[in-house]
C-alpha cells in the first residue's frame, strides 16, 4: 500500500509547486486600480455612465476595485488640459478616459502616447487612425458611411441632397459621393454615374435655415440625408416642416446615431418617410437602469459607450490578473512612461470581448471597432420610432420593411368586408325619408355614410352599416376602467369601423386607433338669436365713439381759442372801422372770443358766418378747420345712415367667460360627451367653475343634442356643443345662433381597432378626399342643402355697426394740428414783418415798436386798438417847446380877434 501511495504523493507535490507562481502573481496584483477620466461638463451624461460602469465592475468581482478619478476640462486651452492630465498621471492611473471635444481629446491622446498610458475614447473621430495606445469604442467613419450607402442603394435613390452641418459630418457622408461605384461593383457591370445627382448643402451657423431649405425644396429633389448635431436636429426638422419639405412624397435619412433620443412624434403627421440608424437599443438601456436612480433618463450614444468602455477595461483587468502588472506614478516633467501600457492596450483590443449597451465589443487587426450591428429605424405615424431592419459589418443591410408607400396598405383592404357603426345623429347618419321599403345600406344616408362610400370606392372594400342604438360613442368608466358604446364594440371585434361626430381624444386613442381627422371643429355656444335692441335716446351720437366726441370738443375749443389769439397777434386782422377816414385813431378786430367760437361752430355745422379772416395765418387756420369739418361731417353722415339702416341687436353675452360671471342664463353640455369632459379636465379656473355648476345643478346636462336644442329654444339656457353641430342647427333653426369663438380645437375621425393594418391607407384616402375638395362639397350638401338646410341663410344674422373710433379718424386730427402749427408760425412772421415795416416808416426802433405790440397783445382785452402816430406827437412836442415872439400888442389883439371871429363863424 505504501508503494502505491508514493506516486500520488509525488504528483500532488508537483501540482502544488506548479501553482505556487500563479498564486504568487495573483497575490501581487494590486487590490485597488486607479483610472482617470476627463469630462467637458460638470456632472455630464458621460460622467454619470462612467461612474455607473465603475460600480458595475466593482460589484461583479472580488479580485480588485477600480478607483475612479475625474477632472473637469475647463476650455480648450492646451495648458489647462495638460495640467489636468498631469494631475491624473501623478496618481498612477492605469488609463485615461475622455474627453469628448476634439481639441482637448487630441491633447490628451498626444500626452498618453508619450507616457504609454492607455487612452480610451467614446467619441466620433472623423480622422480616426490606428495608434498603439488609443482605444475608441465609437464606430469608424467608414462603417457609418457604408451603412448610409447601403440604405441609399436599397431605396434606389438616384438624385438626392446631403444636408450637413460641419466638416466632421462631411467626412461621414463622403462615401455617398461614390455610390455609383458601389452600384457598379455590386452589379458587376458599368453604371452611368451621370444618373446619380448628389447635391451638398451646408447648414448656416445662425440657426435659421428656412431660406436654404426653401431652395432645396425648389430644386426638385425628394430624397434627403441630414447630418447634424442631435441638439440641432429638431430645429432643422421643424424648419423643414415650415417650408413644406415634410410631405408624403419626400424621404429623409438621419445619419446621427442619437435620433432615438428625441421626440419624433411631431414630425410623423406629415406622412413623410424618415429613416435613421442607431447603435443602442433604448429598451435594453431602460431595462438595465430600471432599478437605479437613472431610470427613465435618456442617454446619448457617447455616454453609453463610456459605460461600455469601463466594462471593457474591467474585463481586461480580469484577463491580466495573473500578469505582473502594477501601477506607476508618472511626472510630465521627467519624461517617464509606463512599461505596462502597451500590453494592457493589446489585451483590450485582441484578447478581450465584452457585451455592453452597444453590443459585443470586438476590435479588428487595425484596432478599430469591428462586428458592429446597427438598427435601422423609421418614424411611423402616431407611433414614433420603430425598428425596421439591421445592418452589420459582416452581412450588411437587412431590411424587414422598406420605407412604405402610402398606397401599399390598400392591398390589405381590397375585397374585404367591414362592419361600420353609425349613430343616428344629424347629418352624419340618418334614415332615408322614403315611402318605399329599403334594405341594407340603402336605408341610411348622411355625411358619414357618404364618406364611407367614397372610401370604399377608392380602396376597394365592402361594408355593412349598423346602427349604434343607444347612440353612445364611447367613454371610459372612471371606476372600472371599462369602455362603452361604439368603442366597446370595436374593441370586442363586434365592428371594424365607426364613423359619426366622434371626437379624437387622447383617452380614446389609448383604446382604439383613428384615421386623420375628416373634419376640424371646436366647442362653441348655442343660444337664442339676439333680439332687436330698443332705440336709445341719444342714438344720434352712436356714429362716433365717445373718444372721438371728446377730442372733437377739445379741437373746437382749441381752434376757437387759437383764432382769438392769432387775431390779436396778427397786425393784419386789425382793420379801419371807417374806410372813408384815411388816418383813423383806432382799429377794430373781428375775432373776439365770442366771434371765434361762432366762426368755428358755424363751419362745423355747415352754416357759415359773416366773419371772414383777412390775414394769411388766420385764413390758414380757417382752411384747415374747414377741411377737418368736411371730413368729420361726411364721416358722421355716412355712419349715421348705416346706423339707421342696420338694426342693432341685443346680445346678452359674447364669450363663455361672460357666462361664468352671471347667474341669469343657465348653461350646460351633453351628458357623457367629450364637451363636458373638456370642462372637467380643463386646468383653467373659469372652466372648472363652469363644470361644477353644470354637474351640481340638476337638468343642465341633457342626454342628446336635440334635448339641448329644445332647452335653448324654450328656456333661458345656453348649450355648449361642437361648432360643426351648431352650424348644422343654425342653418335650420333661425331662432338660435352661435355665440363666441372656439374654446378648443379638435377633429372627428374614423375609429378602428388598435393596431389595425389598414389605418394608414384609410388616412391617406381621407387626405385625398380633403385635397380634392370632396369633403367640403359633402359638408355643403348636408349642412346647407339637404334636410331643410339653407332656410336661414338669407336672414340677417344681426349685429350693429360699430361707431368710428379715434383710430379711424386720427389722421384728420393730425392734419388739423399740423395746419394749426404752421399757421402759428405764419402769425409770428406777419407780426415781425408788420413791426419791421412800421419801425422803418415811422422812423422808430424795431425794439420799441415790438415792445409796444407785445404790451398791447398781453392785455387780451377789448376789440379796438389805438393807432400810434409817432410824427404827430413829435410835432406837438416841438410846438409846445417853441418860444413866444415879442409881437406888437395891436397885432396880437387883432390876430386873436380874427381867430375868435373865425371860430364863431
């Protein structure tokens, strides 16, 4: 037995001896492995995913811990970036991750290459080339270009426009410029490259590209490739919608891998075909992050690749744990390098494979990402983004569904028979008024029936009409969550389609699908037609608003006062009261304040007066006032005639907001309909008050529109309902009228089971009916012609003429003011000229004469003005100062006697 046991002892000893070096190497591997990362923004998505990846690696192994060190990159300065790298390598990091910006990343790559420290990138590098120390998880530009080429070939595009943002984008789309060569190689025969017209257009930097997009639209191309930053993509697509590019005839390919991160629903309603690519499956990301504090957050591709990069590095450490690898603190100034850097990078590229958010991570012989698999996605109307194919570097493109034409869905409708629900609601569905017995679909007519008939002829399907006897369209019970009415029957497969005035709402769309709206409408108010308002005592003032009357009064007072002042200032308005006297002692002025008032009021009343202005300035004022009165009197006369011929109607309210602030008129809506739900769900406080009033007051929620109409006719009651129904009613019942505008905007659509494959075909057919004018013709038929329509069309809908506002005649007042200002200047010129002429004639100073004039003007009293006679005053003064000569007594006495006798005679 001892002899047999000896070999086993020797074998065990040998095995222990062989394992001893491996155990020693494992024991030598550091417990803590430091890594560094540089991020452009504080707490960016890349940093969040980096730390999440570190946590995942540390949680899934007990051999080592990754110690992360992060530093922010402040700007693109080479010095600042270098300092951050030096700070990291001084701590002995085994790898440096990031940053994302091109300039900073180039600096980090150069420094890591010098010190042999692995540099890990997750960004798109337009000039990505092979280096010994760099690992980039982002797909190579050539791979992204190839997938675009394969999609273009699959879609058979021959003429298309490439819209790009910058030089990096141009690098991505460069392979498309030689697409004809790829076609030639695949078909093994020459291809005429002239058949391929490729246009390059660069987006402007000012973010307004509507002019560029209009030029692209006018070029005639219908196929487009858009390459731009994901933050700018919604802006470009919105502007494309605004200029009319997002239509059914056009197709778009979005080259950005992050298209899945933005809401594409706003761009799905124009029937335009939008195709994109993605590296990440967002459903897998959401599932992975469901139990974390990042649940629900949408991450960009570069951020998720940062997580994958940390997983790759952690897997590399596991593969090298038996190697004699250790960290080393390096100095940027000493020319140090890490001897294990190249070995670690080689392990990452050649001997490590890991499954991440971006799929299985492998590298080719050049060190670039290989085995890439991309999803081909499309924007589907009302459903958002859906996966329609795949592309990988091995098998190429595999489309499960090529971007469909609108007509392709019509094949699923051909020769099918649908059960179509209608409600007996005028004018959408009605029984025919015939004396003979009818059968089948011939029993019914109406707007909805005609639409279904037109669609059946366009798409080739058959149909059977059935009545919804309870007239319930479909609402969900808030307690049980169950639906009723038409929608319930569609959900239970008892019917295929439903058409009536069925409002499309978000709640209903959660249960069924709708076509695009065949009619747009909104909530308005039905109430009794306004009655004739009793005449007012002062109705003669209605042609002008109160503002105009007030301004006219002040204009009258102002012009009268101005005429009075100008008459006193202007010398030429002072006239000789006795023309036969050449040298009067005083002058008179006709423009006293009373006469000025009389002159202006006479002109305004078109009666005139005996007062006639003499000076140029006063005539200017008179002329401009006559022009003013001419316009105002003519406007008043014309508007007065309109007021006398048009009846003024009394309207108790104008809008819904007027109803909420009164308690005389009751109001309500149809019970259980979308109208009353609008008030129930509205966040506006007035509408909430109206809902509580309607809901808590018995009898205000009738069961049908007919009941509501009868309440409006017979009671003091206003009924809220869709404007389309109101238009139908007021064409036949002249005693009611629509009040106010629309409280909301909604549409009527054809309902069908959720996920019905023929929805797009029906929507496209409805759109064709709309574009051809058929829907409008049917509406005119059923609203204004059939079943008594049009009887109220010839009646006046009421509403008086509005008085002229100040804005209507403001120009006349402006002309009046301008003319008055000009006349004032003319008055001053006349005054100065008169003073100057008088001073020369009378040989007095200008200053003295002007002073005398101002002294008289400032008195503002009396209508007479004394005439100043400077020469006569001087002669009298000279006679008073003359000495008496020593005449003989007799001569003097005789002379005195002579003078006395002459005076007596």
